[in-house]
C-alpha cells in the first residue's frame, strides 16, 4: 500500500504550518504546528520554503509507520543525495520499529531519485543562536555553559500539549512551537490494525527548530546530544537496531550536510557537547548546572515526556530504565543523600524492581539493553565501578564486569558549534 505525501502549506499570518498525508486505501492524516512569528515579518521566505519541504518529509514518518510499506509518493522529485538521506531516515531511523514489528529493511520506505541534482543552497543573512531545550540534563547543561560565557541565545521548546517544563522559563524568553499531532486519525488507524513504534523524533524536532530559527532570523541551531546512540541493541540483516539513530554523530552529519547543500551553507545545526560521553556530561552537569537545576530537571520519559502529559513540574518515576541510567551516571559525581532525594530518598541500586533494568544497562546475564537513550554498556560499568569506589550507595546483587572505559575521552564533533567550552 503506497504512502502519499500530499501537500503542505504555511500561513504566515498566524505562523501555522500544515502537512497532509494519506495512504492509497484512503486513510489520511493532517498535522499542524504553530510557530512564533515576529511582530515585524522580515524572514527569508525562500529559505523557509526549503526547510518546510524538509520538515514535510520528516514529519511524514509519524504517519507512514501506521501501515508502512516500501512505496512512497512525493509531489516533487528527489535527487540521489536527497533520496539517500530520506532512506536513511526511514530505514536506519526506524530500526527499533522494524525489530518490534518483525520487519526487514525491504519492508521499510524506499525513496527513489528521479532528478539529476537539486542542490541550490542559498545565501542566508540571519544571526544569533536558537538552543533546543527539553528539561533534561543535556540541554540545561548547554544553557548553563552558554550563560557562563555570556552568550545570548533564544531557548526553544517543541510542545505537544498546553504544558511545558516550568524550569525552561528561567532561561530567558522561551519560544515554543506546538505540534498538533493527528491523534484522532492515528487512533482510527490503530483500530484498523495499524502498527506502532519508535520514530527518529530528533530529526523532526530539528526540522521544526530550523523553521523557527528562520522565522526569527537565527542562523545557529544548537541541539544538546553527547556521544550516544551508536551502540546497536541487535541487528536484523544489515539493519542496525538503534533506539534513537537520529541522535548519533552519523545522523548529525547527514542532517547538517542536507541543510548545507539544500537550504543554506550559512545555517549551522548540531550539538556543542557531541564530543563528550554521557558520563562526562553528567560530571559537567554536576559541576556547572546541578546547583541551579539539580532538583528541577528530569530524564524520565514515563513521568514527563509522553504525549499530552502535564510536564510543568518535571518528576522521576524511579522505576524505569531511564531513571536507572541517570542514577548510574550521576552517582559518581553527586553526594548520595543529594541524589537519593530525587527519588524520594530511595537508593535505586537496591530496588529489586530495577535489577533487570540494571542488568540490561550493564550487559549482565544476556539481558537486552533497554530501548531508551542511555549510556553504552562499558561506560555504565565504569560508572558503577566509580560509584563503588566513592561509597555511600548500595551494591547490586550480581557481579558487574570490570571496565577500562575512559570517560574523559573525546569523540568526533563539529568544532564550529563548540561555543560552550567549560573552564
């Protein structure tokens, strides 16, 4: 069954973008997003048009996944590089979806090039920083480091409800784009036997940040992602199964290259903390952001980041792999009483309900690593070793293999974006 990318439009009077999709069987979807528009509209409409087209294809994955299929139809032609980029998004980016729905690469979307060369990037005269925020440790660390350097930036949040983390209001004038996901039609699809699964949401969020940046004449878009997502959970044929491929360095490079070649080489997008391990980021957060945000942030998806959740005050459930991961990486750097206070005074290492989560995180007893944005197995083993040496925490009731992981090592990254160097 063919998935059809119908059309999209942007209402400049109210700042609303609308994206329309359907399957050949008649199931249709419409998603709208409301953006902040300036009082004086002087943004580059031609550059905006390029980014709207990019967002149109990326957002489509939310609806294609319902019935899937390899055939897709676009209202415009793609060249070879564009087809390769969208194939990576809908294949590598949908690895977990494929695994959980017993699919192979052949079952996923395949975009075909029908144009010779669409590259015609334009000059762009914007200036300033738009910094994506979530309320998690990474983005709040970047905001803290930007403030330490007296760098001016606009905090930006993508909402899917009427709520947003109140902590973000402390960063300055928060700009919000609100996604109106077509939940009614998605539920209809599910009632008719549709599939469900994880999508490369980071790519969607970055495309919305690009739109907002252009509307505000910004030229540097900062996401906050460390060295993560590169360790596959397993493979299906040649398809690596990652929870969040779109957070990887490979994905950042592909996205940045697409923007450079098909939008404008004057726009920069990427992560200024890409060079750091998750464990190093936890140490930096403990040193530079904990005093201000230690009791206001959260990485727990269950309590805060599900659709339509009231996430005004961020919380921890204390009973999921994300909470277990956060506990492991912060324990070496935060005093035990302080860290336990985030979880109602509980030491998560001795919580029996979390033992299987810790086994998955630490690669013990062949328990699969959880499908979450978490640290690498060897890195988390090192975190546990450091926690044991620090003292003040309980011990897991199973042996954890030793690790020689160097959490201070640095990884490939974009130097141009390194505006948040710590002292």
